[in-house]
């Protein structure tokens, strides 16, 4: 360890080079300097560099002016255009440059890769551990692909052995970015080796309340997932607002009541990848809502697309079965969800029908579905939609497993989990629920995982 790194280890300060003095880079630099670290901001824009060195923030953001001035006066925060010197004097390089869209809609990685190339050149011949942290929003595979390749080829280093490479996405909102950095809901540390993960976590330790360690590719995808969800929430609320306005209803009153439900609406409920939804409520009510919107002349493309997306998940299941290449299929569960005998608009019923139509042999077990006991609407649905269900049903899940080459887990229940633990190695398990992820199965296939 060099004298500089020994000093940093002893006094607890980290020496950090932050690339890009836009919103993310400036906030990151000022907050890390306020935490006691020594930070150099790097930018090709000389005006930004000069402003920060005068103690002035190059961006407008609540609280940033005070932090920038304090960091500059303390000597812990400065800016430069000299990449090589900044990297040589640092323990960390944090890449915060922008990733705008191209004309095709894809992301432009030019600036990120240019900065990474400059860091790689500066690292050539290094004999001390250095951690490169990518904070810029990049698609999955970018950091372990071109970023890693550039660092290793141009820098002459080996990732995980000579230097660390991590993906730590930011979740900062303009106008509240300082508050978000200092009070984060979560801190994602994406690293593929333990030493890098520990080094990256050290950067955010003061403020991090919930640290989540993942692989680099997972960290890249988490940022896109978060932003897509935020956009979806806004679009959904606006579409509900348009329908409400056309019906002379106070949309804010509706959404206030909607948000009051933290058990199902604003919660982790329904936010795990799995199979399509069904039942007597969701499909029917979506059709009604979209029909009424059309009659009112209201455009609701997000809500319109929900049923189409749901059908696409059934298509994925059919495709998975076809790709496996076996003809004998067993379904564990056929009601629209576990714990009920309701078959109305069950996606598992549709899956069974489509497989039968393609010439597959299908057997079924469901803990609660017994044709002789069905009554009312449920019985009528069976008579019209799946009249041959009696021929497919078996009394024991073991019978279904024995008669099948591919066992499709449609319900995540303790009984089915126990049955899967005893399954022969020559049978494939296709899991639609995620309930079989921990089962000891030799040939396991997840629907979308």
C-alpha cells in the first residue's frame, strides 16, 4: 500500500475523482466532500471547473451552494480538467457523465466510454488498488462488456485483481438531489468480487441505511426498472385523471383513496415476476374501464396495454413449453390462483387449452378443483370453456408428475413444493410462479427468470 493510501486508511478519508459536473456529479462531489473525503471534480467544461473552484455550484439545486462553498473553503473539494493527475491522486474514480438518447431511442454511450478510456490510460502501470464506480445509467451488460474491456486492454490491468469495477446507480431527483443523496431509500452496490463490493460500499457508508449488494448487471437493470416504474405511475395516474375528468369526478379524491391502501396498492404486493393474472375481477374491470374510456373519447394507452401485456405472458409460457421439446405436460394448479376453485378467466385454463390445441397431452392436479363440487357460475364456465377438464384432472399431484415429461408449477403451495422435492431428474420443471426457485430440482426452468 502506498504512503498516500496508508494515510487515507488511517484518517478515514477517501480520495475521489468524480467525472462529470452535471447534476449527479456536482451533488455527489459536494456531498462526499461534506462527509470528510477529498474530492476532485473533473469536467471538460472549463466554466464549470472555474465556478466550482471559486466555491460556486455549476448547477441550481436546493442546498448545493452551501455544500459547494464549504467544500471549497475546507480544501476538500476542487475541480480540474486533468484526468491523469486526478486518477493518480485518487482511490476512486466515479463516472457520472450523461447518457442521452440517440435518434433511434437507444442510449448514447460515447461520453461514458470516452471517460473510461481516459481513466484506463491514467491507470496504466498503477501499482495500487483503484476502484472505478459507474454511476451513469447504462444498459445491462455495458459495465461487464465494453467498460471492462477498455479498462483491461488500455489500462493493462485485471479487474478484480489489480483494480475494482462497480456499478452503483444513483437515484437522485432534480430539486431534491442533495436530500436524496444524504437520505437514500436504498444504496445499490453492484460488484462481481468481494473486495470491490467492500470498497464501493465505503463510499456511501455514512448515508446508506439499506445497502443491497448485487451483481453488476443486476445493478444496471435496477436503475432502468425504477425509472420505468416511476414513469408508469405518472402515466397511470394521469390516465385515471382523464377518465375522471370526462365523468365529472374529482381525480385527486380518487387517487387519495387509492394511495390510502398500503396493503395492496402502494406496497410490494403484485410486484414479483410470475404468470398472468386472471379471475372474475381484474380482466372484466379492465375491459369495462377501457371500453368506457373509448366511449368518452379519452385516450388511455397505458391502461389499454395491460390486457395485451397479460396475454403476452401466456404466450411466453406456451413458447417455453414448445422450446423444451416434450409432449406430455402436467399442470400443478389450474384455478386462477392458489387457494380457490375459481376457474373464470384463469390464465392456466387458457394455457391448458392452447397446449391441447397444439396436440400436447395435458394432465392436471388442483388442490381445490373438483368438477363434481363446482356450482353456479364456476360450473357454467367449465362446461363452456373447458368441458374436458374431468379427463385431465388427477387426484394426486404425484400422478400428474408421473404422467408428464414437463411439470408446470402453476400454484406456489407447500404441497406442490414438497412434490417437486421428490421429482425424478429426467423431468423438467417449468415454474410460472417463482415458488419452485428453492426446490432441489435437477432440470429447472423459470418463466422469466
